[in-house]
């Protein structure tokens, strides 16, 4: 870059720095942040062949660049805040959900133990081994309707036994989404 361009750039910087800083400060409300935005805009201007590439009013270009950079900073801060909020809520809920999950597993095992052996076997094959009703019927030498009857009986029983956990899970899903 020629010495003349360097002088022009320095004059431009000195002439507009304070007013651009005030302009960025209006959006950001933070002097250090405003200073960073102005420096970032001038850095990009320095990297460009600014005397040849900018065909509009240089002052208008600088104000638009400061505005855009300020909006980018605010959006980034907003995303950061949302992520921190999400992480905080997740960390607060995670131990409770883990504990509830353990309790739910215990309660499920107790509820399944209360069922007749055939019904429990049908449920375990369906839900834990992911077998289709037709395959369960063939394996246990039952009709498909009998398998459906056992599943209805088990699911009705589990709905009653696990009602407290169902409301907790629904509350958790609604709150976290």
C-alpha cells in the first residue's frame, strides 16, 4: 500500500472514529464492544482496496458497516445467552431426570412382576426385543388376537402403575422444548 493511501486511511480513521464509536455504542450500550466494532470495520476497510472499491459516500458506507457489525454482535450475544440458559436448565433437570429414570426403571420392573407370566413375556418380546405381534404369536404358539389382548392388558396396567412418571415426563418435555 502506498504511503499516500496509508495517510488517507489514517485521516479517515481519525476523522470518523469518535462519531462511529458513539453510533455503535447506541446499539450495543457497551463502550468496549463499540470500540471493537469500529476497529473491526476499519480493519476490513484496510484489507480492501477501499479507495477503489467504495463507490458510494464513504461516510454512509462506514455507518452502514457499523450498523451491520453491531447487529451481528447483538445476534451473537443473543445466541450465546440462549445457549447458556438452555445449558443451565439442562443441568438443573438432568440429575432429577436421571434419578426419575432410575425410579421409573424400578417401578416398571415391579409393575411387570405383578403381571401374569404370559402377559409379561408378550410385553417383553414386543417392547424390549422389538418383535412384531405376528412373530410373538408364532414364537409362543398363540393367535395374534391373543397377543393383542395380552398387550392391551399390560399397557392398561402400566398406565395405572406409572401415572406419576407419565406426568413428570410430559412436564419435562414441555418445559425443555
